[in-house]
């Protein structure tokens, strides 16, 4: 039987350097056809005649050329490789006798990207191969661009997350700032109003911080504020709670689902932890170590009140704590239907 592929002749298309970079898998069962195709195509491409079935074809080859016998023997494996090569386009070219063209099944048509009938014209073969390889190159470029775009989007998302975090983080202490506190208070107020659960707000101030700065300098003063923030961060353990730097030497706490008793218990633990930290403050009239004054207010959020009401009550309670000698906790009164929040 004469071969379906004419013997090699003079190069029908001009050679180019890039052709040698293309990797072609030749899956042809007909021995003479395989030899003639291999002799012809190997002058232009990096050719692999024996399929390495363990390889992922989408990474190992740029084009696969099959005949019907090979396609029939390895149809399941070819379909799997086709699936694994996605989303990068891996073209499949089928060699088919002209009289068999109408007999192709729908599944066979789905498995290949182009068909060339035998006997094969070499010029037509190279034109088909080059067309499929160009499509492959375009798919690879598109895949690279999409990958770069995804990486860029991920980097932008990470950068935006960092910027958002910085926008609500105090640059000195590393804990949330006033903006984060305001947003959190508004959110927890709405949540507490809907669920009818108590909400406690605490304002606290470093006692005699100006004399501390005058004695040790502003660098040590910044270190002191960072140490206090670390104490707050250590004591405030529940995920919903928030400790923030409210401004200057003032800090603030938001304690959702916490009544006055619960808030006082936490503040007592906070004071004990701060005393154990023993930050020296020889210029403080209330003791040898840095201390805090606290004003705390708690209520079940109601439509009659706003977050600013409980905040004003905590601020007034803090003012009273400082007026009474500092280093103490003063609790604001619980609001009633006829009276606003006021300190006791």
C-alpha cells in the first residue's frame, strides 16, 4: 500500500528561527506515514513521535498531530489531556482519509481543532500547522497577560487592604485610631439596638502625662503610650471588643454585650495589669507608677439615644474621675426614659 504522505521535497515554506521552538507530538499508528511525516516535520519543529503518557501535554507540547487509529486507541487519555490543558489552547490536528470525513462522530469533532485529509499535501500541512501554532501562541500570550492581570489585581487588593488598615490604625501605638473607634461605635450601637443587648463605652486618660513627658522627654512619652496600648490589647481579648487611641494620651474602649458590672470587672483587671507593668512615674502625685483614670457608661441602645449620648456620659464620668483625684473608675448613670446619660 502506498503511503498517504508524499516523500519530502524541497522546503515548501521558508524556514524561520521560531519554528524550531515549537514542540509537536506526532501520534500516527501507520508506520510509513509516521516515518514520512516525521522526516518532513522534524526539519521545522521539535518533534516527539512516542507519546509520554505521563506528561501533561499542555505544558510539554504546542501541537498534537494524530491519525484516526491513534485517536481511537487513546481517546479517553486525549480527552483528559485536553481538559487539563485548559485554559491554555492546545491544538489537535487530525489526519483523516477523505472518504472517512463524513463518518466523523460528534465526539471526535470535539476532540480536534482541525482536520487534514490524506494523501497530505506538504504545503497545506505546513499552512495548517502554522495556523494552529499561531493560535497556540496567541493563547499563551493571552494566558500570560491574564495571569499578570490577576497578580496585579491581587497586589492592588493587598495594597488597598494595607491602606485601609493604615487609615484606621494609630501610627504610634499600632492599635485602632479615633476613626476606627467612631465606625465601631456606630456599628455596635445599631447591633445592640436591634438585639437589645447592653453596650459599654470607656474613656481613659493617662494621669499626669505632661509631667511624665517633661521628666523623660517625648520619646519616652511615646514609649509609655505604646506600653499602655499593649496592656489594653492584652486585656481586651474578645473579638468584638475594641481598644483605640482616642487622641493624645487618651484611650477608649468599646465593649459590646457588656453591662456596667462586666465593664467594671474588666477595668479592674486592666488596672491590675498596668500596675504589674510598673512604668515608673516619679512625678505622679497618685503613685510611683503610670496610672489611668476611667469614665465608663453602659446602656442598652435605644431609638431615644444616639452613640454620642453614651460617649458624652463616659467623657463626663472621666472628667469626674480626674476631678476626684485620678487613678480611679467613675461610672455614669444608666439612662432613663426621661433623663439623658449623666455621670453619677
